[in-house]
């Protein structure tokens, strides 16, 4: 067992006030809600809470001081108090929760996710899609009450239909009233005695739902649209779930997307690069004319303004960038080779040795 005073960072002669202050500080640093997924912090939080449970109790502290241990069962205190949220902790310390406490009687509907596949052209234009999805809807036999036909749910006697009960706890700050979910009715505020046979008392059955989704131009791959209240139906006084439509954009091998801009490449011949040309390349929706100026070098990037994708809720479209590569002919006949040698000579370049060398001869035989 670790030294409890050390755990809280206080001296053995610390006053109750000092111990309380030390614990408050540590608890706020180490609470699992502040450190999601951090198991080391969670472990320390438990240790610190346990140390505080002992040292804040005069009798247990005296016992610990004398024997170096107490008979407090492990997990005793934090099991009662600190499984809750950070709000519960703040409430304990400051009397009010960090956020407004919302408690509805009943069960909230489930959120539903739908995935849609879009083409680049649909990203360009925007599109309206009708999506059909499965959700939990109110059972038609019992209209969502969960009670057998001819019967109705009864108000929960434990919580008088509130779904919560008030627990009064003694803490180091005095008595604290905490709302906890009623265990008799699981927070629903009502109890179904005769269960609806169709939904076995759940009040819900899976059903098809349809939503019309207006996808604006310019959406990104992996983004989603949120439709509050279009998910599963609630039970009792809960709120309906939400529908999330995730948008996936199918890869288009012709383009690489960078936000509103598109990247593409085109291969032109050496004469085209040298003499210049006007070529047609693929755009998203229509062909795009591209002027190749004389003397274009391999790797040159051209920009076709406004031929990219629209920005989401933006005024104008992004651009299309075209990377130019220059094709070098792989095989030449004798006439072509002679022309190129003559060209090199006319350019004042050293005449290439070409296939006269041994390696060239070997390649020739292979082909
Ligand atoms: Zn039913
Ligand atoms: Zn209840």
C-alpha cells in the first residue's frame, strides 16, 4: 500500500482543510473525464480518491496513522461517488454542475448513420438524394408505449414518474443532493406490466424511413450532414435520435482533389512541346481546352482557372492544375532516327551515338 499522505502530497500533520484542498486539486487534474483513455491517470485518480476517503475520516485516519492500514475495502468510496461525470464532481465541490443538468424521463432514440457515395461530378453540381434507412420507430401495435393492447404503462412508484430519485450524501462539503437514475424503472418513469407482444415491451420496432438529402456542391470526402430528430424514435419523454449522412466521394482516376482544386496530368509529344499546340483534356463535367506554348518543358504545371470544384458555400470554383509530361518515343524507324540526328546537328548539339554502340545493338536484337 502506498503512503496515503504521499499520494495526496501532504505532510502527516496536514489539517483536514489541507487534505481536502490537496484532494480537490488532484481530483480535478486526474478525473477520467478530463483524461479520456489515460489509464495511468485513471489509476492515480482511484488511488488518490481512496487515500482521501481514508484521510478525510478522523477515525480511519487515526487507524491508518497507528497501523499503517485500514480495513476499508478497495474501491469502497470511489465506487459510490466518482463513477459519475466531471459534472458530478464539480457539483460535489461547488454545489452546481458544470453544465446544465438535463434529465428527461424516458429513453432517447438512437442515432442512425447512413453512407452515401458521390461522384466528382455530383460534388461539382450538388445533388438531391433520397435515402432509405432502417431505424427504430414506435411500435404500431402499442403506439410506442410498450404496453399490451388494452393496457397502459403505470407510473413508477419509486420515483413517481420522475425517472430520477434524489440521494442525499454526506461529503466533506456537507450534505450534497444528487439526482440518480431510478433503478426501478431504469429512468423511464413508468413501468409496463403487460408487455406488448409485438415489440416485447420495448415500444419500438425496426422500420424503414426515407429522407431527402440536399447535398450542396463542394462537399468533402468523409464529411457528414446532420439531421436532428430523424433517427430512432424515443420512448416515453426521451428525445428522438439524429440521422447522420456520411458523404464519400468515389475516387476519379483522372484527378487528385485538393479541396476546391483538382490536379491532373497530360502527356504530350516532343514536337507538341517544342512547337506548341492546342489540346483538349478531361475536365470534371466538360472537356477543357489547354494551350501548350512553344517550348514547354516537361514538368510544367498549367492552371485552368475555375475548372476545379466549387467551395462549399463559396462564390467561385477552384482551379484545375495540369502537369505536363513529354513523351519520348520508345522506338524509331530509320527515317525518324535520321531526322532526329539531323535535328541535333542543325541545333549544334553533339550528334547522339544512338544505337551504334554495343548496348544499343543488344537491345535491337532483343526486340
Ligand atoms: Zn409494441
Ligand atoms: Zn422509477
